[in-house]
C-alpha cells in the first residue's frame, strides 16, 4: 500500500492486499485499487474526498469492497472502471460490493462500469447521480437501498 498526493491509500500492481479500518476523510482522494487482484477494501471511511472515495481500476479481478463509508465526495462515492476478465480463462471474475454506504456524493453513490460484479446490501441515496449505477451484466445480490 502506497500513500500519494491524490489518494492517501493506494495499492497498485500487487495481489491479495488488504486495506482495512482506515479513516481517510477530507483528502483529495480516498482509497485507490489498481491492477491489484483479490484485494480486500473493508471498513474504511473515505467520506468528504475531493474525488471518488474508493476507486477501483485496471486489472483487479476478484476485489472485495465491503462495509466502507463514502459520503459527501466530490465525485462517485465508490467508482469502478476496471476490466474484470480473468486473463487466464477469459471468464468474468468481478468484484463483490457488499454493505457499503454512499450518501450525498456529487456523482453516483456507487458507479460500476463493466459486468460480472455482485452488488448486495449497499445503502446509497441522496447523491447527485444515481444511488447505484451499474452496467448490464452485473448481479443484483439483493438488499440494496
């Protein structure tokens, strides 16, 4: 995990990382995951970030985004722009979004580009965009509000 000027917590070009129990509020960005398959981002507070609170990009198959708070950010609370195809099999190996809170963001609460992701038990409302915006091909695991 690397700290930088745009994101206080960033994991990049690594596998099986864990970012857990951090308070990264009031920074230009929050938590960033790029090219980091099977990373777990859990129990973090990335509220009031200048950009997205939690950002997933690059080759990040099997990422778990669970029980995080991303309220009042300058963009999407949680943003995913990632190719989730397994390079070995070509199968979708998407992220799990579970139990996150995303309220009052300037973009979507949770914005997901691409398919193959599972979205369950998240709470996202009062955002400038959608509460949860997901491309076709994603799995609604239920319990989202």
